[in-house]
C-alpha cells in the first residue's frame, strides 16, 4: 500500500571496466603513546554518528507505524549542513549544524519542543551525539571534516588534522600514523576495531564530494596493530566511508566501497579486510559518474541486498544489489528519479534505511529528484515500489535522519529550504506519552 502525506510545518528555524583489484599491504604504522591528561569519556553510555551505525551501514533498528507529522516551534541561526538526532528520555534530540559550525539542538516530545543546547564546533563536519543527545566537542587536534567515534569502554578515537588516528584511553593517548583521508568517517566494529579510509590522492578529478581528494585505501586498527590496504593503479575510493558488514553470511565482515577511475567510472566492490576482492558490481562505463552506497538490509525481497543510488545528481537510479555466489553483485531491481546527495557536498548521509511504517519490511528512504518529497522504497518481486511518500511543500536540505525515541518509536526528521524541521512518527507516539 502507498500512503501519501502532506505534513504540517513542524519547526521554524533559521539554522535550519576495469576497476582494478586491491593489493593488500601488511604495513605496520608508527605508533606513539603519551601519558598525562586525556579526554577519555568513561561516562559515555551511547553515541550516535551521522551515518546511524558505526559500521557504516545507514540502517536504523526499530519500528514505526502510520506516519504522522508533529507541529512545534524553535529558533536557530542558519540553514544546516548536518542534521542529527538521538534518543532522549523525553523523546529525542534534534541537532542542526550550520556551515560555520554553529550548532543548536532541541529536545522534542509531544506536545512540545524546547531548546536543549547551543555551541560552536569547528566548521566542516557533522557532530557526534552522546548519551541523551549531548553534542560532543572534539579534541583540539581533531580533523574538522569528520567526527570522532567511541569504543565500548567510552574511549574516544579520532582522525587528527595531520592524518593520524588517535585513541584516548585512561593510560594515555596512542597515535597511529595511517595517513587518513581527513573527512573519512571513523568506523568501529563490535570488537572495538577501527576502520578508516587512507591514502588521500587528487588523481581522480571528479570532485563532487566536497573536494577533489579521495582515498586510495583503508586501514584497520586492532589494539596496537594496524593493517593497511592500497588499491592498485588509478583506482580511488569515491566516498567518505566503507560499509563494514558481513554480506555473505560467512561470519567475516567485508569492506564495501565505491571504487572509481577515469576510464570506467564507479563500481561498488566488496573486499575482505586484507584487501582480497570478494564481490564486484558493474562499472558505470565512463568516468565522472558516481554510485552512492547507502545500506545493506532486506528491503522486501526476502534476502539482504545492498541499496545504491547510481548517479544521484543526474537521474538518480535506485538499485538493490544481490550478492551472488560467482563473486558478482547485480541489480535485482532499479527505479529512477531519486536522489541521495547534493553535488559538491561532504554530506553523504542523504539516504537511510529503516522500517518507518511498521509493516516489518525495511524501506530505503531517499528524496525525489526535485527534493520535494521523501519516499520509502521496497523491493517486491524485482519491482521497486513506494511504500509511502511524504510531500514536503519545500525542498529538502542537508540530510534526512532518524532516531528511536526514548519512548520506543522510530522517528524520521527532515529539514527543508523554507527553514522548517519536519518530523514524522507513528500516531501512537503522542498517545503513548499521554497514557
């Protein structure tokens, strides 16, 4: 069933082919440890990155219901570059960060919203929300183009302005010389291993993701050891994050990245952690054409698939990739005229996945090409359908985001060009709070 909603205004704000295989190189990074005062955050109980999960999979757990808008008001300063959300006992916190780093947040709970926090971060990257929606202030030497991550014990890990990876524990700060991409997202798995993109290069001139610098490999830091992988030839990783999940059920995580070169453009590939090519999708066929990997989940086909938006700036084709036993990835379903990214932006969080309508099927959430509507897409028998559509009345800006509220409901948050925050959650949200 397709549901069409015309929402009310929620909050008025002014902040408002040949792509080559990788060649693994088992190189050990130089490690430096210093003692003394640290920024270890042993009181961190939860943290939320802009990409929803620290493994890079833009998938949010939980379940929604019949989507309904909520109306409230708030004041801010600028159109946001980043929109974040996190659970709070009262409901959830929405944080908006402008291009100059000014950040304001609101705690939202039916039937009201209230200012929560205001601060200024270094301009460039998304904030990290910790605990009940508090914005983390990064260390002074952190790259302003990304955000830190936290380990299971509350330790902080971040990319420095020099491209090192710093890990702060009670015994001191350890630095790994990994030559990180300065806007790489910091991924963390369930064993507290860390993955970042590395080897910045300007060899590929596409330059649609915020600058002309792309990664040429990745590094995995496990305790005190580091394993680095470099791509062969002219290949680059066109993106700011891998998706680091097990896509074939063998118990081992794959490193899923968009690999690009000037000859054949972009292809999505999955490697073993040490750089052996495991699965490869088709290249687009020409340079300066991009594929945006978003999430790995079961979108209704009865099996997990990789959701991708091909050429989101020109026609925007959503594809659901199967992972095949012959080492290929192929599109089981395709549908055009959607988008997940604004050309020239570092914000690659323009698509996400979750069961927002509560029917047990995960939807891929993206914008229509004109950004005037949000849609939840599912795969039914090899055909992509709109499970629901939300008309926004004004163009979406920044990124859509989501949170599981402290009261249990899955919530979708969208900011639009008319300086509005538009928030959608199940009808039951307000009912549950009033009970």
